[in-house]
């Protein structure tokens, strides 16, 4: 079969022909009028309030598993007297001084009673550069 044959048209669908394509756009389209010419309806359209976006960050849509459940809650422990059963806001020893959990130690000599700034073993800066 020859490519330039007139029989080739038998294999092409009619809507691919140029005359059918031109006939498709031969009709005139009516322009859409301005909003003031639109017909009015008797009822006012009220949008559904459930379709409005809420305020703030949207909630996630992730499905939670048993891994997401909170761990077993630890007992309450006070930050003042370090006893269990109450917090520092309801502590009976709230007016008293805070009980330290451990003694502070020096970062240089590891002895109690002073810190790095006033440690007797701290090396003094040399005056050679002056």
C-alpha cells in the first residue's frame, strides 16, 4: 500500500478531518453578561458554616495507634521538698527554704563548698603578656 494513496483516508476517523474541525468552531458563542444582568432569585444563598476553615493550625488527619498512647504517668514529685504526692504549688514547706537535692561541687577540684570562680586550685593568669 502506498502512503500517498487516496485509500488512506479510509483509515482516518472523520473528526480528524479539517472540514469537520472548522465546522466545530463555526457557531457563534454568546458572551456571558455582567453580574448586574443575571436573574435574581427569591432566596439568599447562605453558606454552610461547617464548610468554613477554622482558626489556628488545622488538626492532623493521621491515624493514631497504640504507640501514640501516653506512657504511664509518674507520681507527682515536689520541686521544693522532693517528696511524692504533691507539687511545689501545694507544698506544706513552701514558705521554707528549698531543700537542695545534692551539694554543688567545684568543676576543677570536685570539692564541695566553692565553685570554679573561687577555687584555690584554679590556675592564675600569668602577667607575662602585660
